C-alpha cells in the first residue's frame, strides 16, 4: 500500500515536472523495487526490522552528513529549478530521499538474500 502510494506520488511529480522532478524521479524509480521486495518478503523484512533500521539508517545518516558538507563547501550543488526547496540542515529533501531509498533498496535486498525463508520461497 505505502509503496504504491509513493509510486503514484512519484509519477504525479514527474508529470507535473518543474520543481517536483528530482523527487518524482527518485520515488518513481525506487517504488517498484520496494513493492517487489515487500510483496515477496515484507514479513521477513519486518521480522528483521532492527537489522533493517540499523543497516539502512546508519549509512543514510553518514551520507546525509557528507552530502550536506559537500553542498555547503560548494563541491556540488542541487538545482533549485528541479527541487521543492524543502530540507533540513542544508540538505534538500530530494537528496535525503535519494540516499534513504538507495540504502533501503540495498539493505532490503541483502536481508532478503540472506534470509533462509526467502531461499525456500524462491524454490
């Protein structure tokens, strides 16, 4: 349910273009991955939610800090033309969503690959 809503929001933002483009691209790109992961093994991921939270949360915090620093130092910048102008600690919402989604996709994939029940389901 939640992943389908994010996919719909992503598609809507893509259709509108402009300031919602970056967030729309991120949500539309990752939502199908999350739908598949949770349809296949949402119960398994929920059972390992502590590992999921730590495995995705800590790297996300690190990447948010590193990205905010790089933006603040002028190493790179994020176009205001394609972003909503929302964020925290100098980090645009779109960057926060991108790093969170990337880490969730990787960690969820790894947890599903390592879960003994997931292997049984594939057979």
